[in-house]
């Protein structure tokens, strides 16, 4: 019998150090597909489907994570995946604004490993229920 499949997460982050850190942090529990900007993201969509989207908001290529989310929602295979905004935007009102834009959850940088994985696991289990 084969081991259960790890949830597939598309993580878009323009900072290479953060991408490497999260890849190392989450590698045992999740199958992480990495992209650094909107163009790379569109190129990896064929590697889907994805169980979850984890998007930085302030991407350096001209498109924001919010704009990228709107673009992804119109495409397969990302259209149904829950999305987490992983961002430095943590001021009052930021979370609500991002949820209104279509994100399912908001995690502020800096974050704890436990805090991030709890949000990921909750959204993944909500998807199954």
C-alpha cells in the first residue's frame, strides 16, 4: 500500500530566502510547488491540481498577490483551491480587506511554524468536509 499523498501547495513569493525557508519548513508534510512571480505561477499551473494557494501580497513583478489570486481564480486547476495571503500587511483592517478580495485566510509575517501549519491544515480539512 502506498503512503498517503501529501497536499499540494502552490507557494508564490518573490523573496528567494523566504521561498527556501518555507520549502525547508514544510517539506515533510506538504508537496510545495514554488514560483517567484505571476509569470512563473502561470507556467507551473500545469503541475497542478493544487490543494491550496499560499500567496505573498507584495510581489516584485508588478502584479500583487491579490491580482494574481483574481487571475488564478479564472483558471484551472487553481480555481477551487483555498488561498492564504502570507504577508507583512498586518495592520488593523488588512485581514478584512484581503478576505474581501477573495482570500480564505490571512497570515502575517513574521509567523510561527505552528501558526502557519494550523491555518493550512484547517483550510485543507475544510476542503475535505
